[in-house]
C-alpha cells in the first residue's frame, strides 16, 4: 500500500496486504516467502518474467509448482496471475497509458461483477487507439498469458 507500483489495487478497491513503510510513493519492498505464507492472500499478482528485460524469475510458476506454497489460498484456488506486459507493463513499470487498460484488467479479475469487461474487445480497442496496432487473437493470447481466468 502507498506505492505507485501498486496503485491499481487501490484504484479498483482491492486490499493490498503489503504495506510499504516509506514516505516515497516510489518505494519498493522485498517480500520474503515466509511473509507471503503468513499473509496467505486470496489473490497474487506477479510481474511478468519479461518485465525489465526478462531478468525477473517466473514467480507465478514457482508459486503454483513448489509444494511449500500449496497451503496458500491463492495457490489452492489458482488465483495467481501475471501482469500483462506488452509493450509496457499494464500495472505501471513504467507508469504509462497502459495503466488505463490495467485498471480494467485488474478490476475484472478482482471484482468481475463490478468490472464486467470483455477483455479481448477492450484490449483490441485500446491497442488500436493508443498503439495503432490491430491486435490479433494470437497476439492477445500471448500478451495475456497467465493473466486471465
């Protein structure tokens, strides 16, 4: 909570269990796995391994395949999602116009009754308007891999 990196959670009305103890809105926090197990969140949103040039590990795969996380509610319910990241991260790395689409994406994941979007249509319209790209179904599938139910 309180970081520009997680603002979308606040925007859609979610409760972020990670609290940043900093006065900087750009603060980051390192989460150790034991703390994640203690929080036992209902949903986990992870960065794509493609964020920042592919250096990040695939946290989603680690959570869903490593038995030490199998008791977590989000893992048991397959509520672990990867933030779409093409051409920019939809959550805000870097903060860009893609966050507009990120609000619709995250809202539809967290509160599908309130954020009732056809994400295929929304994404195609967004990419056409902002990136002048007529997105194909295959491109949509690639961008949103591990990002939707």
